[in-house]
């Protein structure tokens, strides 16, 4: 995670000993375009992150620039059942995919390894988080997302050896874990069991359509708005999968008002200029079920945390919308 993300899950920052200025400077000088770099200043990254990070100001022959340096341990303690990648994985996403397509993302400078740690260097973008921007900025993000999914749909085959994959088995796993972790609640809340079973049966529908590259956590807090540009950050959860999971996360909690409708039109128009597939809304409904299952099915201790209560409400609402019969109720 980078300068803008406070994770939806209770994953705290990993405290690491930061490198000395001389060690960091030596590592940066081995990276693309930074051969003569001199560190001018270092400042802690003020935003919450699951990886230790700092903003480093450099002087080069071409002038000064700011980088975001993310530090990750190679002995990561939790990967979210294949959902979270480490700092080295995020570097691979930048190197193998983001740097090769015509889209605005932070510039990737390189990855350095030191002892049992990895240091990722990317451009520091001085923008405003979408979650704090005018609400209309969500349209900019939706349009960027549609164009990104359109551009990367044809590139996924060559990236399957690098990116994680969101396939039917991946989606079923979240339903199965949520089912197991919530067993104590099934007697009084049978609808949870029904929702999990319904999603597990229909997970193949979500994964069956054209795969693309997904950001994996396209929440507003992970999108910077700089002028009229959307610049997504924090690519450690990128994968090959259905783009619907990204647009579902972007619009999560916004209801069904005109802003979300406009957001979806912007996304569809950018991804499918000739018109969206007829079953797009169906897959979007399933993607909306996926997100609460994803946060409830991560760790049993987290599932029953009071901080997760809202995900049960979100799961019930999404399941009914998707047509799941819950305790005799029909959507």
C-alpha cells in the first residue's frame, strides 16, 4: 500500500528498521534514471499502510523529484489466501504490466533487495484521494477503469505467469471460508449459510466472462485525483479476473442513485464502446456479493470483530439483490 491507503481489513503496518541514507541512496542509484541521485530529504508517509513507507526527495541532473519508497519483509505473515501480494509482487505488477501500457499510473523506478527485505521505488504523486474529492470525481475514476480494463483484456494471457488469478475456485474459497467462520451464527442467522451456498454455486458465472487485469481493491481511497486525471495506487492485489470486482468496489456503499448510474455508464462506455454484454449487471451483482465475503472470509478472529458487522449487512443486501433466496425471502 502506498501514500493513500487505509486498508479495509485490520492489517496494521509492519514496523521495519528503515535503511540508512547511504544504503538507500546506493540502492536508488542502481535503478532506472537515478544513477546520479542524491537524497535531499526523507519524510514518513503520513497515510496508513500495510507496508512501511516514506517519501524521499531526490536531486538529479534533470532536477528534483519525489519518490515513494515501500519497504516489505520477505517473510510476510499473511497473504489473504492469495489476495495480497508483497512488495516484490507489486513491483512485478509495475514492471510486467503497468509500465507497458498507455495508462497513467505512478512511474516505476525499481526494486532493491536488502537482506530479507524488498524496497520498492515509485513516483510520489501529489494528488487528492478520491474519497476526499468532489463526488463527481468518481466519474473520472470509473471512466479510467473502463479504459484500463478494455486495454488489458487482450494482455492477460501473457501476464498469467506473473499475476494472481481470480477464477471460480478463488471466488468459491471466500464463500467456503465465510461459511466455516460463521458457523456459530447459523442457528440464528440461517441466511448467512444460504448466501454463502448461493455464491459458491454461482461463482463460475462471475469468472466465466472475458478476463482482464483488475486492480483488486479499487476503492476510492486507492485512487488519486490530480487535476482531471485518475491515478490508481497500491497495486499489491492486482490479478487476472473479472473487471466487475473493481467497479463494484469503486461504487460500494453509494446506493442506487443517479451518481452510481452515471458512474456505471461511464465505465461501460469506456470498456465496451459498442455496448455492455447483456449479463454485465448479473456479474456485477455477484461481484457485490464477493466483497463482503472477501472481508468476512479472511480470518475467523476478524469475522466476529464488531468492526466487521457492516459486512454482514452488506452481504445480506447484495445476496437479495443477486436473487439468493434467504429464509424464504426472494429478491
